[in-house]
C-alpha cells in the first residue's frame, strides 16, 4: 500500500466543487472539511476540480488529497483514477468500489450476491418509461449513476400517468419497486459501523430535504427495535465490504415496520457521504465519540493509493 507522507501534519489538498449536479453540496462539504482540517493543524489548499485538475494538483503538490467531491466524476472512479495515476494518496473508496457503488443496478447485484435484501428493479429506456408503466406501481424512477435524490420520480398508482421524465435524464434509467416505510441510514468508518439515524420529513426525502436547513429532522440514534438497529449496522458493514469500499461510506435503508426484519431493504451505498452541517455521517461519528475535525483527521490518516 502506498501511504501518505510521514510528516506529522501533511499538506492536504481538498478537492471539491466539480462539474456534477451535486456541485453545490460539494462546495459546502469541501469548505467545512477544509476548516476542520485546519483546526487539526494541517496545511490545507482548496482546489475547485475542473478539467485541468491534473495541473491544479501538480501545482499544489500535496502530500494527500481529501476528496470532497460528490456525484459523477468525483464519486464514480474517474477522479480516483487520476489520483492513482499521479500516486497521490487519497481518502474514501478506490476506483472499482467508487464506480460500482455509483452504478445503482450493478451495486444491487453485488448486494444480492452477498445475501443482502434489495428491492426489485431494472434498467429501461427513458422513452419507454415515459410511454407506459414498465413496472406495476408503486415504483420509483431515477438515474442509475447519480446521487442526492437528483432526478427522482415517484409513481404511486396504476391510475397515474407514466412519468414524463425530464430530458436532462440519461437515455436509460433505473425503475425500482417503491419500498414503503421509514428512512434509516448507517455510516461505516473503516471496519466499524457507527450508528443508525432515522430521517423524518414531511414528504419524499428529496434533494431539498437532504440539504436545506429544516428540510428534514434526524433522530440519532434511531428509535427502532434493537433487532432492526443491529441489522442496519450489520448490513451497512456487509454492503461496504461487498462493494470493496474504503474509508467512510453510508448505506441508506427503507424499513416497513409492519414486516419486522423482513421489511428492511437496502437502497444504496454512498462512497462519499455528505460532510455538511446537515449531514448524517458526522452525526454518526459524534455518536461514537469523534468530533467532526477528528473524523476528518481519521480520513486523512487513512488515505492511501491502491484503494
């Protein structure tokens, strides 16, 4: 394994922003992580990742890269490949795990192979989804390679018209059986699942609910039966390992409490969970005694190549 500099407090480049649909969230995550790393004594340089990222990194000459990008290019293995090529130790998951987790349908295949519970789903041409119900409602339509609930359509009844999916959506989309119930999520740090949060919203847990102040309320630790809490911890760690994740990840669930353990379904794993004031993973870290700056320090110390 290629590790980072042996200096006590290496120079850290926080890469953030970027061109994805989650740019605004990444800008917030990057700023807060940079501030926290500064509090921990690191020399920090911030890089808004653009087409000249290679040159930006060369000029900065960091000892380690803190990847605060979200969405495509930053979270799907592309940036990770650049960092591997340059031999720069970096945080979070490597090329393969990042690409696998970003592709929702292939990640679900990995979950199934690991014996983890998932909802029925498939990939369909967007034009076909607009023309007819390709699955018996209720179902959800979403990109198979984006995060943060960007471009999500919910169809609840056979009487509803097929969703008129935006032209901004890809030519193929994922259609997934709607899982009713409560929103639960669990973060993993290294080889440890930390805690479970229940997310309470007035409606769909969409982009605004995730990132706007007051958009959702987090109950941590989640007030659920011990069997469900423990299963979330176990499933999140198994999902992290099934995908080959490194560093920090967060796995999201729906739980239909009428069905007990059989009602607990994995939705997806985020290899670069949000690190903003309203984010879930920092709350999980706090539950196990790590402050936000300490969490960021741990991630820097965990950084490497060959991830």
